[in-house]
């Protein structure tokens, strides 16, 4: 960070010299992170100046100039011609300085009635809503792939485990549809988060409103928000709270990913040998030529720790009194890290799942007749025995009769069971949420 103060909005023409290192300390990483928020910030600035024109703080002609200049900045940024670097304190300052550079005195009007406090809230919220939309789309895609695989593998036998011990015969369909249904629930949780976050903080300024008749409903609707976040103190206090809610949505999804990754890595061992990853999804060993490692699944499993670390960091820094404190800036990094990790993980999943091979013979061979003990007990119940007595008889080894693994599966007819998977019900919920 240069120690030149010419890029500080609040300095009196660069006269407020700062002690060496202080500005770099305050703004160092923030300006890099603002690259994720910059386009949203420009959009929010466009809405803000439109609002200023609506209450005659600027003229319609001036508004046009602002809009054109902000559009120019957007395209310059997208083409890499405008660089957000350490000469600016933050992305907010960069926008205002660009406007002033291009429009002279008019540019100085852009920040009328706005604080960087409501500005950062607004662009963060737009960013989170956009990211949740993307995450939601890929979660829906993963759920659809899992439902497709479940449909394909209705008859593929595998052991069902409890305590990692063979328990009852199961099918690949039941195993995988379990993850699909959970992801569908996560989608409805994401929707709730989207509703919570879909509220405009713009116009609350530093956290107390301003003595101008800002049309907050107008700017909210220009930005596509569902409603206005009414109270300015709450707007500030929701910084961190909303980030946590967003990460919580990621956490639900990534917890499922971790569990699925765990199952897959276990089922890929030579001891299980139930599934294999496509060669192009495995990695080699630097020393052992025989190895094909599922590193990608392990990193997917580990990624939840990144989300949890991010949540912990934000929870810890939120021990604050109400209103804006610069501490809150430190919620930006973990939020972005958590979101990027979630997206990167999920985006690999559809292809990874589709490219897996299910070793159906090995899976079926692992289903043994002793796993039918519960079936034997229940068969006796059907013939009038009390379950506890039937259980003891089945346990004492002298099972007989015509129960087979196939009939056991065919008889799981209640909803969700192997013979009545309810995939269509899960699919319908998915369609409604996707
Ligand atoms: N980079 C700052 C943040 O993320 C922007 C807001 C600065 N506001 C202030 N009052 N210094 O919080």
C-alpha cells in the first residue's frame, strides 16, 4: 500500500498524513476482497444517484452523466482496464474518485446522503444474494444427478450399515436418494436465507438515516430487493448476522457433501471395492506407481472445515456493541472464502458423480443371508408372533422359510423403502425449488 493520501476520501486534500503502515494495515486485504464486490457496488451507486435525481439533489441531465460514467467504469473493470489496487482505500473510494475524475465537481455529489457503511452493506447483500442463487442452482443440479442415479440403481443391491457393520440389505437407490432429499431440504433452507437477505439497507447511511427525503423504496426496487430494511441501527447490526446466515446455508449443503464424500472414500477402498472414480478424477502418488488416489473426494470432505472456520471467525468478531465498527470489515474475507469454497466444491460434483462406476457384483456379494434376520422376525410377526419373541427366535439361528434378499427388498413397500422410493415426490419438491 502506498502511503500517499491522495486516494483518501476523507482527507482534507491529502493534508492528513498517516503514520507509516497504518493505511496498509487497514486497507491491505480489503481492496483485494472488494474485487468480488465492485460490480455490485457500481450497481448500488447507480441506484443511489437515481434516487438523488428523484428528490432533485441532482438534475436528470446529471443523472444521465452519472449513469453513462458508471456504465463506462463497469465495462473498463470487466475488460481489466480499470484496476482496483492499493492506491485506493477501498472499492467505494475508487468509484467516487473515478466519478470525480471523469465528471469533475458533479462526481463529488455521488456520495450525498450515503455512508460507506450502508454502501458496503448494500453491495455485500447483492453479492450474497447472487452467490446464493448460483449455489442453489448447482445444489439443484447435484440433487438431480443423485435422483437420476437412484433411478438407474433401483435394483442394485448393497449392504445397509449401522455402526459400520452390515445391518440389512439395501439398494444404491435408497442410499443416494437420501442425499438427494437432504439437498432438497437444503434448497428450501437457502430460500429462507434469500428471503431474509432480500432487504435493502441503502439509505440508512452511517446507521442513523440522513436529513434528506431519500426514496428508499425506489432504490430498493431498482436493485431488485423485495423490501426495505426499515431500521438504520438494525441495518448496521445485521452485518455479520446475515453473513453467518449465508454461511449457514453453505454449511448445510457442505455437511451433506462431507458425508457423501466419506461414504465414497470408504467404498473406494480395496476392502469395500464398491465404487470407483473415473481415472480422470484420480491422482497418482509421487512414489508409489500403483496408486490412484481419490484426493478430490478428500478435499471435498475437508472443505466443510473452511466453512466452519469462516463461521467461527465471524461469530468471534461479532462480539461488538451496536452500530458500525471497523471490526466488521474482517467478516468480508471469511464470507468470500466460505462462498468460493462451497461453489468450487459443488461445481465439480455433477461430473464426478456421473463418472463413477458402481461395482454392482461386489456390492451384491457383500449382502449375506444373515442380514435377513429382521425379515425372519417380521415374517413370524405376520404369522401372529409377538415381535420380541419373534426377534429371539430369529436371533437363535434356526431361520428357515422362503425369504430372500430379493423378496426382502421387494417387500419394502412403505414410502421411502426400496420398493417405493418416492423419487417422484422428491423430484417434485426439487422442481418447485429449483
Ligand atoms: N471497508 C469498510 C468495511 O468493509 C467499508 C466501510 C468503511 N466505513 C467506515 N466508517 N470506515 O467495513
